[in-house]
C-alpha cells in the first residue's frame, strides 16, 4: 500500500523540497499551490500529482481535496509574511492576507482532510510555523500574530485528536533562504537579500529532511514541536553576520 502525502505551497521553497524528498522516500505525493505551471514542472520531475490550490479559498480547497482517494500525511506549508510594518503603521489588508493563508489555510486543509487522515489508521499533520510563532519581534506584528495562531491551532488539534490515530507536529524554522523574503518585501530583491547578508541560512532541504524524519518515526511516537535555526541565528533578531 502506497501512502499519500499532501504538501501545500509546493511551488517553491520548503514545500517544493519537501515534495521532492517525500517522493524519493516512496510516498505518493500530491502538491498544491496557485502557480500551477511551476507546480506541474516539479510534479513531472519527481513523479507527483499537481493540483491547483489556493488555501484562502474554501471552494479551491474542496476541489483539491475531492481529488484525493486517501491522505496519510498533510504538510500545511502554504503561507508566509507580508511586510514588516510596526503595529502603529500596520496595514489591515496584509494582516488579513497573512491570517487567511497561514491560519485559515491550515484550518481549511486540516478540516477537509481529517476524515481521510483518521481513516488511514496512521495519519500525520505537520504544520509549518516559524520562530515567529514563539518570539515576537519588532516589525513582526501581523506575521507574529498569525504564526502564534498557527501554534495555538496546532496544540488544540493535538489535544482534540488524543485517542485518534493521527499525529500532529509543528516545525518552527528560523531563517531559511527561499522566496519568503522576496514575497515579504513585495518583490524587492535588494531588501530580501539583506535578510541573509553575511550569514549562512538554512535551505528548504534542511526543513524537508526534518519533515521526512517526523513522518518516518514509528506510529506511537509524536514529535510535538521542533525549533530549527541556522547556526548563525540564536533568536528572531540575533544573527551573527560576518
Ligand atoms: P516561499 O518560497 O515563498 O514559498 C511559499 C509557498 O506557499 C509557495 O509555494 C506559494 O505558492 C505558497 N502559497 C502562498 N500562499 C498560498 C495560498 N494562498 N494557497 C496556496 N499556496 C500558497 O517561502 P517558504 O520559506 O518556502 O515558506 C513556506 C512556509 O515556511 C511558510 O508557511 C512560511 O511562513 C514558513 N517559514 C519560512 C521561513 C523562511 O525563513 N523562509 C521561516 C519560518 C517559516 P504560490 O504562490 O504558487 O501559491
């Protein structure tokens, strides 16, 4: 029996690396994101199935999930940050978009696939949080709030699923070099490059390895949370730069 893994936000970064490694490990991988051309190119390369997915749209989530016969692993990875404004200067639209993708996106996907995860007899949900889920920082307002909400949702889910055959994990990365910073700064590559200047960030592959490890523990072992930082980073804003 081949187990099915669903990875959201697999058109780049952590999600793409995760899809690749899960396919290498023999999982039947189904990937979703909005940029379908990129998704399809990856799917063709690794032998996965690509389906359009916007986690902020319930109809899109329903259509995506209706295509699945089973689901053994759900990686809620779609999301990211928008802007770095202070609370005083925050933009409502950015906050709403961050909540919609990171928090409600995770909720929509989990709620839709929970029956299949339970029916699998050994389901796993891995939510990608962030160091921002643990540590508030200057300019982090909306993203901190959204990822703290992801952490709360993850803990409640773990409590509510106690006694069911579904494990729940939150992985909280620090600095990972992906398209994250480019998206956060609205396509400003110069600003994005500054985030990683003079230090060695993690790569999407590093987080993917952790996800594969979590999903390959024996069924009775639940990795509840994992904080992953680059050696050059000790907290949200303490980074060694040479
Ligand atoms: P990324 O390269 O920008 O990838 C983000 C992915 O999310 C893309 O595939 C994007 O695809 C997808 N996505 C965004 N909104 C979506 C939506 N509404 N529906 C479906 N897919 C959506 O950044 P990344 O670093 O890999 O980010 C992955 C996750 O890691 C995010 O949750 C992020 O918050 C978290 N994280 C990142 C870092 C970091 O430093 N990079 C640190 C901590 C946590 P489309 O645009 O094609 O839809």
